[in-house]
């Protein structure tokens, strides 16, 4: 008989999801599917609202990455106004976004993934969590709390709250930096640098024991997508779209984010509320791509900061013959490199504080364009906000392509690969199920961000 195995819920991720594993009559894995099971509908109920409200409204999509939605929304608002925001506002937006990168990546590595990496994929599930890790490796848990606190505290200092801050608005930001805030942020950085360096050492030591997982956890050819600077450097706040294939060939480069619709289309399936974007020129069947830390480090030519560039050179030794790193297990390493980069960029930006304290920080304008697109590299990958408004600035259409959506096809491919590697004809064990869950944790999905307007059938 055929058999269906369901993992519900998938644990240690943001939001609600489940996995269905289909076994054939011989007990071999025929298919595996990852379902986003919650429906948010943000694209639809935002219609009719003034676009000025959107940075605050869309930041409520998620409590883990509210800054990313706030900034993508504010950038879409900038485009509707047709303004170039003040230099101080752009730098302050960058600082709060780098802080978002730090806190979000720290949460995934230390609290969601470290129990697997340190205690083992098949360890006792009663202990394979952050509380169990606290008993055996308390310094790792404390470091995670401290590092995430650094990111959250910088967000609070700039935005007034560590979660759902009200800071970026169409045209700029609400307030400049002040000397007290500058000093408070600078005092946080030395400890954060120490923690991420320790985390890099820890991960490298653990990876030496996890070669089997590295080879089987989502290692497959795919495209890689993200934003880069005009010079091809690592970028999180702004930039141009680049698409690279598994051989390292650049297929698209220098594409303005507002033209994202020329490159990507979205499909839907009846078994998930999360959309399935794909690269148009290759079609839905062959247009699978990955975004996020792994993709960003593959597509960029350089990071642009000393410590991150040092680690990027080591990261690229993981690839074959200079090709992109295709193993999804290395998302863990990429996240730590991005934390290092974000801390260096915050430190670098704060060394010239005069620009951050200079008024104005807001450009004034009315609606000048009827369509605005805001794009940003959220912790989990490229995020698009597209708004269509009437002459009064009321929203007539909203489209959001969230980072976890971009990775949806890749997440499904990953769990299929893991399930077939560990589950064909063998007993379904707790360790087997957790390995498949870890395949999802690699991408750190944010399922509260699933936003499709139509509820698929069940």
C-alpha cells in the first residue's frame, strides 16, 4: 500500500507550515511537499488604504522581519512620490536594516538551527531545542540572546520600538540620529563582533562532523537571484537585480527592481498559501531559483568590508572549480558572514555621524506616479512591494513577492532530496522527520509573510 506521512507542524520556523511525504508501495519516497497553511491576505485588504499608511501597516505582516517590510513599503512610496530621499535618511534606513539582518540571522542560527547542529539531528526531541541547548552549551544560547539583542536594540534606538518600529516613511525617515543614540549604538558593537567570530569558529567545527548532511541537504543546480551594487558588491538596501546560473554565468544584470515583472512570474498550487515564483525565461518547470544569504554571496563579486571579504574567500572554497556554492546547508555559514558584514557596515557608517544628524530627513511631495515598486534584500531574500494608486494616493492594487515565496520551489526540492536520501524503504523515525524539518530551517522561512489573495483549495 502507498502511505502518507505528515509532519504538522514544522517546528522551529516562523509561522505555520506542514510537510507531506508520499511513499509508494515499496516504501520509497515518491514526493514531498511543504505547505504554508496560514492565510494572511495582506495584498487584498490593503486595497483602498492611503499608501502613506503602508510602511506601518505592512510591518505588521511579521514580527521577525518588520523592518524589511517597512523599508520596502517606504521605498515603494518614494517611487510614487517621485522623490530622491535625503542622504541622511538613506543612511539611517541602511543602519536600521543592517540591524534587522543581525537580529534575524542570529535568531535562526543560535535558537532555531543550533540545537540540530550541536546536539545532533537525531538527538532526543525533548532536549533538541533551545532549552536543552541551554543545559549543555549555555554560552551558545547566551551569545545568541546577546547578539540578537544588539540588532533589536539598534532598531529600538532608531525606531522607538524593537518590533514594528515607526521610522521609515515615504520620502525618508521620521527623525535624524542624535549624539546619545550614536554613542549607545557604538557601545554595542565590540561584543557583537566577538560573538559572531566565535559563532563562525563553532560552525566550522560542527561542519567537519556533518559532511553527509552537507552533501544531501538541498545540494542541487539552481539559479541564484538578488540585488547587487552597481559595481557588483554585496547589497541589502538598494541595488540592481542579478540572476546567475549554477555554472556562475550571469544571465541578467543591472536590471532595475521596478522591472522585476519582466524576469519573474508567480504560480499557485492548491496545497499551499505561499506563491511559487519562477524565472520566466526558463518557465515554471525549470525556472527554480534561490534567494537569501546563500544567493547573495554567490552573485556578488565582493562584500566590501575587510572581515566579511575574508570569510567570503573561505566560503567560496566550498564550491567546485570556482562555481557557485550550491549546497543549501551553507545558508548557515552565509548568514554568519552577513552578520559580520552588517556589523562592519554599521560601524563604518557611524564613523561619519555628521551626515546622520543633518536635517532634512524627509522629502516633501504629492503623488507624482501611479505605480511604485520598492525592493530590498530582507534577511531571507529579495522582497518586492508593488503599489498602484489613484490620483489621491489610495491603493488600487498591491502585489508582494516575499523572500520565502522566492525560495518555495527550492524548499520543496530540498525536502524531496532529504526524504529520498534517508527514507527510502526504511522505518520512519523521529530523526528522519527532523532531518526533513531541518531542510526547511535552512531557508529560515517566514510563513506569516504568505500573502496570496486567493485561498487555494485543500
